[in-house]
C-alpha cells in the first residue's frame, strides 16, 4: 500500500479498518478502552489514523501484517 496520510476517521471507518463491527468500536469507547478522540466537529468525534493504528498495535488488535498501514478505503453507500 502507498503512503498513508493522517486522515480523520469516524467510527465506521475505524471499524472497517480494524475489521470489526461499528458496535464494537462504540463498546470500546463506552468502556474507555479506546483512546480519546483527536478532533470534535459539530456532528461527531474523529480519530486520526495514526492514533487508531498505534492503539490497535499496542493492544494487539491490528489485523494486518507488521508494517501494513491498513485499509483506508471505506465503501460508501
């Protein structure tokens, strides 16, 4: 995969990247297992890709081989 920019991600994008259901991400947040969000907009909380990746690697939830950046392509309906 090419260079990853540090893009903001919502719960859906995080779930897609980590290969879990969006509800799982919501549960991590509610249980305070997930890092604090990096950005707040008027509509939602967002996390930077680097924040999520670092957390996922540290907690052994990163579903990719070492060195892989993760799938940032989020299918939109």
